[in-house]
């Protein structure tokens, strides 16, 4: 299925661009104007001559240029007619943001739209979806204003999301946290492009390193199983299932018009496809960022280095109760370390104590990374103590660039801490607030790579 | 045990104030000067005449005024001698931030200090602890600079924390998130003032509504059981245990010199005392803030209102798999609602749809709060959609002020969202990033009040 135009169309028509700045079509158009999209843009509105200084066409049929993609934001009952016009115009891809179909019980109109799309050989994302966003091509059909929903920078996470609200909220949240994206698609009712088609596409996207998936109901189970198995061999898929309980499933029925199915069935399907199941939206991105930026783990031996004893203890508790193991450094490494360090209170967690300096961290980090018994470094840096100078960030980043072992940081704090964490994350070192979050993410990361 | 001076001493001597701005004693003194402490302050340093413009005394014995509290930041081996001088000076309370005792295996010095304290009838917080902070009296012995560790405003959470690093990191984090505190104590090795004494004190503190506790090892099990049972009848205690696993417990031994004991034993003790056990540091404050600011719950029936279908589904999943219940509004309420609302897709979760306006929220919120079948309102507001105007914050706050049911908000997003959330939280409405976090906190909140 060729769905590339949903992400890299060079010429786009938006049907239903009102003069009213509050209307969906207007916001979409406005976002294109304010954004960095470099392709051609056409506006369709039968009742206007121009909108925001752009010529308005009465119909897509009046546009002379070929159109790669149409974005439709008009009342539901008018959509089939417009689709027929798009067919005549030889448009093959449509994003339908309009809602009011199966999800509100309007099955008749739903069937009509489905048939119209089929007859005109048009692939559609939606209806009742937010559409797509591509951080590289700058194609952005999200009908939410930029001051409310920040757009992410170019990166390597892609996000396939049935629900538009989940998609936009998470996109905004993740952008604020500094996560970078390749592609995003909110596919709503999945009329003829579904989660499997999008997974397959993201699987082949060279910019995508990890795929996040929020799904309420898989449309075609067999297809999903085949595609997900294939894609997860190449790239990790981190998924969350909405409507795992019977009650949640009922709510899903009226949300995107699909029956959600039981928790047990989905968890089994996910396991079978080697899909990583997240237990919450927050955890989904905790896991994804590790896949985006970390080096591959060679094993599951974790070395903890900390300047806070309590954090070392909590990390140990979390590691020991997971499928990970506490690393054991060799006698040579420790002998070498003892020459350079004043006191080593405990070896793993290695507590550098409250008066730890950046220099002491440097010695410990290098020793741990060189040791064959260490696969992953869990580095706790509490920036509240003044002897940890801010150049520790440079040291961690430089070490991370050179070494082939994943380094994962934990820091808790306010503004000062957050600034340093953002610095680390934008330079390829994933950071977490609490030991438990980090360990949970490391565990999923290692599990995927050991399969 | 009279330990009030640790929090509200009116005259304080700091022993070991170096001229070197990097040294612990100097930072403590500096923080007092920069802070809002209104009591008398004396500096002791036998090798200086003045420090930062303040007269330096050779010994506490040279100070004419009575001293309520001494803060000691000198090398470990000198501490007993200073304690003897404090005894002569009739000082009865000492915060000993110095480390180098039992936690590094120096048992002999440990015993000597313990005996010296006993002989001089001095109660000590520490050694190897951060000391205390009181948001009301402004007494602040934390030896961490203000630019790295923000100090919280006056509020109703108190935090008893064995580990100094956990304490300071969390205090900084929680302050940044807008949580407000009454008192904080990091008690380190717990030589003669322990977690039970501090719990008892916080239990009697009129400014404390909820107590957070991080403990690695309880010193006196019987005493703890008796005190915790008594205190938790009056006020909720939310606790996290460091060193629940054997490995974590070993790490704890060298951290604060105490054997931590098994997970099962502690969980049983916590249950017996009606202590709420948090599974991570993050969750501890997720729970605490609900106790700090929410109205009492009358039952466990939760009504979900949302403008994002997916969030409604995830909330339902979380509620149904907890000990909470989905509320069922009465037929009358629904009849009334249907008159005012366009379409009600689902009743609980009540999906106000992506084009929900503030007005629509207002109608739904009022209906839910009036209904006898609703005990708690889980209000999901995704601010990405432009029809939710920012005055929804005023409406939620006004409603919250008037109603007697807990309102809990969930919003996910970037800067715009965060600003509105901070606004809500500082006006008494707890906010969470994700439905799962909110539901977990509501569950613990309800469980405590149902016992």
C-alpha cells in the first residue's frame, strides 16, 4: 500500500478552509502558513475568493496543478461528494479530519463514504482522526494551534495513534520534554488505512528508530499479527492498548467505533509479535527514548553509580526485583579504582558519597565502562550538592559518545537540575526523574534486544 | 520527647563555619544570612575573628546569650568534645551534619558520641543527616546552596527522610512542582532522635496535614508500631522503604549504618499501622498532594469527564482494575443534562468530544457534582483544542472551593498546559500528567479514608 503521500506530499489541497479563525479548516491552513512546509498549497472554499491572502478555489476540480494529497475538514454529510470530485481530479490520498460517522452511530453515512473511497480508489486516513505530521517534510495536518500544541523537532521516534486527543496531548508533552520525532499519524476510525499499514510504513522509514503505538482496536487481527511480527524484527514497537477492560472497551466503541477486545487477548498478541507493552502513556515514552538514543546493550548487568546513598538503595531494590542483574566489577578494576578513590563504601551501588566531585565521578564512570562485567551504567547524579560541577554534563556526553555501552541517568530536582538534564538528553543521554522509572525502561530495552 | 527546638529554635549557634565558601558550615551560615530566619545567630570558629561580617566565637562557651540549638559541621573526631562544651553551655538540642561514624564502620567513635550525648542530656538529629527545614519558622540547616536546591513555601506536607540525598533531591523537585511544606527532617544515623520521634512531632504539628516518610531501617520496631498507629489515626502517613531487597538492604547498611530488614516484614508493619505504602518517590508525592489539598471523599464512585475519548478509555481501564468504582449518575441528572448538552456519547466516561467548550465542561461538572452517585470527579482537560478557553481554570477553582467532593485533574502537554496546571494546583486542585497516576493516587486516598 503506497501511503507515502500522507507524509511527503508535494502539493496539497485543503477543502473546507473557513474565514472563521476558530474553524478546523482555517487552523490547519494557518498552521501550514506559519510552518515550514515547502510544497504547493491550495485552498478550497466555494463561498470565498481568497482566504488570508491566498486564492480560494470553488472545487478541487478548478485547480490546474496535480494534487498529491487532500485534507478534508467539512461537515460529514458533504464528504462523499467531495471524495467523488477528488476521484475525478485523480487524487489518491485523503486525510479526513471530519467526525460524525460510525463513532456517533451514523453507520449509513459510514458505509457510503467507504464505498465512495473504494470506487474512486482513494486511500484515506480518518475519518475522525487528527491526520499526520512529519518533522522532516513539515507536512502538518493537525488542526490544533501551535501555541497550544508544540511541534517536535526532527528525530527518530514515530507515533501511530488511533485517538486524536491522546496523540496531540502526548505529542505536546513529549516535545516539551525534548523528545524528537520522525512521523506521527492519528488514524481515527481507520476506514481504509489502519494501524497495520502505518506500522509497516514506519517500519520502512529510514528516520524511524522506534515506533510508539496507541491502539483501541485492531481492525484486522491476522494482518496486524503478520505486520507487527515483521516490523518488530527490524524496529522496536512500544504499544499501549486503550480499552483493556470490558468497561473501557465499551467506551472505545463509541470513541472510534470499534470493539476493543479483552486485555488477555491483546497482551498475548503483543507478546507473540514481540511488541513491548507499556503500562501507561508516560512509560511508553520512558521506554521509547531509550531505544531512540542509547547504544545497544550487550547484556543485563547494571552498574549503579550514585552520590546519594538512598538512591543507590532504591535502584538496587528496583534492579533486583526486575529481570536485570547487579553487575560485578572484576578484582582488577576494583584494585585500580582503590588507587584513585578515597573510600569505596559499596561497590554496586557505588556510593561516591555526598561530597562526590565531578573528578570522582569521572574515575568511577571510566572504570565501570571498561569492565567486562558491566553492560549498562545507571548513573545517578543529584545536582543539589555544590561539589558536582556542571561540567559533569560534558564528561558524561563525551564518554557516552565514545563508549558502546548504554548510559542512563537519574536526577531529581528543580530548575537547576532540569536544565542540566535537558542538556544531557539533547546530547543523547536519556534521563529519568526516579530510579524506578529508569530501571523499568532499561528492563524493557534489554528484554527486546535479548530476544 | 521535646524536639521543638529542632524546628523553632530562637537562638542558634553554628559550630564549624569556615571562611571557605565551599565548606558545609559556611554554606549553612550563608543560607541563614540569605534566608528569612528572624532569631539570633552565632558563629563558632576558633581560628577566625569574623566571618561574612559576623563576629566569630572561639567556643559556644564564649557566647553570653542562651542557645536553643547548635548545628555542628566539623570533622567527626572533634564532635564529642564540642558536645561536652554544649553540655556545659546547657544546650539540649544539636543537629550533627558531620558524617564518618557507624556508616563508614567507625563504631568506636559512634559509641563515644552516643555516650557523650547521653551524659550531657543532648538530643541530636544525625549524625550524617541533612538536618531540618521549617517553612514557617524559616529555620534551615540544609547545607545545600539555594541556587541548587529551592526551598518550598509554607504548606501542609511534612517529610521525614532518613537519607539526606533523597530528602534534598525530593524537596527540590517537589518545590519546583509547587508542593508546599510545613517541616522537613533528614535524620541520618538516628543516634538518639529517630523516625518515630519525628513522626510523633509531625503528628502534633498543626500545620502538617500529611506526612511523607522515607526510611531505610526502623531503629526501634515496637516504638515505631505504637507511634505510627497513633499518628496515622490523625493524619495520613505515606511511606517508602529503601532496601526492601536483600541486596538493597546491604547497601543501606553502609549508608546509614542500619540493617534494613525484609520487604514482607515492612509491608506487613505498614499495613498494620495504616501507613500508605508508595511504590516510588514520584508516587509518594502524587499521593501526598491529594491529602494536602482535596476534600474528604464520601465513597469510591468516580465520575470521569473528558474532552479526549482515549483518555476516558484509559481512565476507565485504570479505575475498573483498582478498588474504585465507575460512578453511575441518576436518571434525573442525565435527563437534566440531555436538555443542556448536544450529544452525550457516553455517560461515564463522559466524553465531551474534541470540540468541547468551557461552557460544556461547566454543565457536565455541575451535574456530576450534584449527583448523589458521584463521590469523586476525575476531570480530564486536554488544553490543546482551542475551544477550551483558559477561564476553565477559574471555573474549576470556583467549583472546587464551593463543593465538598474531591476534584482531580489530568492534563498532558507542554508549556501552555503546564502553566494552567500550576494555576490549578496552587489553588487547591491536584493535577496529574496521566490518568493512571491520578487513579493510583485517588485509590490510596480513598482507601485511607475508608478505614
